[in-house]
C-alpha cells in the first residue's frame, strides 16, 4: 500500500509506526524526483530534509506550533505534508505553488522566506509575540488556559550555509540572552549552494567529523587497556565519563556561550533518533539548538554526487540526471565570467568576490585560474561589499558578482563604505529584471531604484553580451564605483545586423555634433524603409552617452538594457503602421545622457521601456516620458514571457499603447 496518498495533513503522520514512517520517507523522495523532473525546482536541499521534516511534523503540531524555514528552498517536504501535494503539478508556475514558504498560501507557513539567514530573527519574534499573548506564566499546564503560552512552540530550521550570514548571528545573540522558549534546528549538510567557507563552517566541521574527540578517546582506551588488572574495569568506567569528555570536546561551545542549550549532532536521516531527541528538547525551557547532520541530495544518486548542480534544476531525465533542454548559446553570466578571466590575465589588480554563488555568477573558471585572487565570503552580501571596499582602498580592482535581489542586502554598504569614499568597486548584478519561477523574493526589479540616487555611482545596463564585455572594459577605466546590471536569459537577442533592419530611416545624420554615440550608417548608406542596411559595428562605450539606434520624428523611445529587443519589435510595428519613431539605447542609467535629454525636447511623445519598477526607475528621471515598467507591486512567479504579457510589457502591448497615446 502506498502511504503518501493517505497523508493530507501533519496529523496523519502521528498514526504511523516506525516502519511506515521509513517507507513514507522513500515515497516522498520518489515523489520529489518524479515531480521536479517535470517542473524543475530545488531538489538536492529537499531530498536532504525528508526525515527531518517528518520528525518535525510528527513531534510538533502546526499550525499551532510554528516552523520557520530559513531561505525556504528546503520546504517542499513540508508543503507535501501540509496538504499541498497535488499542487506540485504547478510548482513555480504562474498562479501556481510557490517554491518558498508563503504565509497567504497556507496556515502551516508561519513566515515567508526566499533569502538566507532570516529564520532565527523571525522565529524569535514569533516566540516573543506568543509570550506577550500568553498569561505570563510561560508554558503553563492549566487545561483551562486558552492563551498561546499553553502550547505554542516555535522552531527555526537553519542550514549551516545560512550560518555564514551575519543576520543569523544577530538573531542568535538576541535569542540567547532572551530566555525565550525557542528551538533552533541547525540542518548541517556541509553546503549552502556552493561549498561552505569560513570559520563557522570549520567549527561545525570539527564537531561533525569529531577527529579530535575520536582520537583522544582511542588513545585513552589503548592506555587503559595496557594497564594490568585495573585496565579493563577502567575502560568500562570510561563510558560513564564519556559524556563529560564529549561535552568538553564536541559540543557547540560557541552556541552554549551565546546562551543556547546545545544538543547533537544527531543523524538527520534517523527518524527514530530525531523523534526521540525532539520529544526531549521540546520540554526544555529557554533557547535550545539541535544540531542535525544531513546529506544534501540524499536518496537520488545524481543529486548526491553533484548537490551543487541539483540545488536548483530545470526539467531533467531521472535515469541520467541530464537536463531535458540543452543550452545552445551562452548566457550573460557565461560571457561575464569568460571576459573577466581575460581581463584578469592582463591586469593583476583584478580580484573577484562572491557571496556563496561562484557557480551561479559565472566565476567558477576564475576560481580555478586565479585562486589567490578569488574570495568567497559565504552568504554575507553586506560583508562582501565592505570587504571589496577594503580591497579597493588597498589598491586592487575588486569585481563583486551578486544576484540583483541579493545585492539589496548590501544597500548600506554600497552607500556608506563604497560610494561615500568613491572607491573603484565594480558591482556586477546578475539576474537583473524578471527572474521568473522563483517569484517575488528573487525578481531583480529594484536595483535601478535603490542604486540610482547614490552619489558617485555609475550604473550601466548592457543590451547585449557584446555591450556587457565593453562595459566591463569601460568600468575598469573609471576610478569610482560602477554597477553593471544584466539579465538571466541566454545571450541570444537580436544581433547588430538585425538592428540595422529596424534602424532604417530616411532622416539625415545629426548636424549639431550630438555627444551621444551614433550607431546608424552614414547617409550614403541609408536606404528607404523596408530594405536592409549594411551591418554596423557596435559603437564604443563613452561615459554618460547613449546609443542612437534609429532617428525619426515626433516619437522617441528609450530602451534600458535587455529591453532593447522588445523596443526593436515595437519600432518595427510602429513603422509598419506609418509612424517614424526614434530609438535610443540608454546604456547609462546614471549618468543619463544630458545631450539626449536636451534632444528629447524636440519630440512630441517620449517613451521609456525598462525591466524594473516604475517608481524610482530610469523613466522616472526623464521629463515628460510615459514609462513602461513594472507597477508598484511584488511580481509573482512565472516565465519572463508570461509576466511581461501579464503586465503589458510585451512588444505587442507596448506598441498598441503607444499607438493609442500618439493618435490623439
């Protein structure tokens, strides 16, 4: 009999015996592999927490008890056990099941998450709220008591990778001195996304491997066994003394010093052991830390062998683990990584900084070729930026590669430590704009708004990978902070030859010596509408200058970064309907081309197109412009195409809107 179909709520787990629980763990893993092979998602992390999640829901009673998942990408098993199994058909799809905990999705999701190191702080807040709602007697035992203090327990589940983030330790520090009933489960799988780094990781590894303890224990055993007559009895007596030795050598002294009662490490794949220890620690007053050892990718050989590659997956073949869709072109990330290596060969001052995402940001080749010039600081974006500021102050040229949505976590460091001191740090914001299936927590829509008002900072947005490499070159010539933001998709895009087809104009070249760069061909090469022009080389990147793609009349369109291809399609539609629009590629979000802004005075209608938020974005600083951008709301999960269409930012919708606005 299959057990999983009978599990519709956590209460169903409590009737199962040990054998049934073990069988259920296998079924959950099979379900995860089968389901995610069709939808994609976070696989390795969820395979690693199957038994841990079963034990949590067997011992505790959600939604009364609160489980707070750090990051949340390991919450799939939790979702399966809390009545959302059938929703996995629409996992990470438009209007479907989120890949992260969401409070409005289920009462069992006590707190939303998507970024790292937040669970302890949030759980402490929930625990304090529980205490304030209660009768003031802590966890009282009166059956008549209706207050929250009577039963509610709060559990934070935190990966060891998240412990490289400073916010986790801010939460630990506060919780440890609070004397609040709180359980922190440290899910220790030796990994975050890439291999963990830093002193905390080393500390946990020493506890995990217990080499010092085991070696000392073996040595004492040998010494005692060699003693005549009394050796054997003393050896047996040593077992009763073992707990004291274990406490001195193994236990989490760091956590104990912070005010936590430490228990572990415990085998995170032994349901019986997990259940027993959780039943014990839930009775202990005050803050408790339970250290659990798990294996990322457990139960699926492909994921066990390569947990990093199976952290976040697209659709794949179960038998081989190979993706069903093979990439045929390079991404912006790939091109960034390759070009940075070329630059580093020529300039020994160049160093690269990652926040536990070397593979995801394209730096894996850099780590191999320049290991002494690569720094992975762990999941600590704020530290990464200030560390880079120190590198720059020391005469180096640091390049910090972090996802756009994660760079938000380093805002103060960008402003205070880099920009105020005008240090030449290059911030490379990968996954800018719409990211897609990970939803609200990962959309890179806010970087232009939160960076544009920072003095001393140049902001660049490449429209092609060719521009990305040129902008990296240009950034190294600026002795000041620079941010370059680029999208997730494959490099693809319309080649410059295709631009020429959309750049057809019967207008004559500018005669006023405009500063912004012209990309159209000389007048002698221009052709009537509908005939192809000669291929054009990409104009050089010049500080603060936009690129003129097409010159027309009355209508001016300015595209930002990756929205160039959309803008080209809009222009083609407008030309076909009898309009003669101009098209500019902004290139610089800051400083905006002053000469272009002056030129825009000649146009009757001005439109900007960007893959960011309208409030505080590029278009908000162009007088008189109608801004095509995302609204003042959080953007849900979905493919880029679906989301651009839903928010009327696809080429057809934009062209129709422009035609409506210009026809009046």
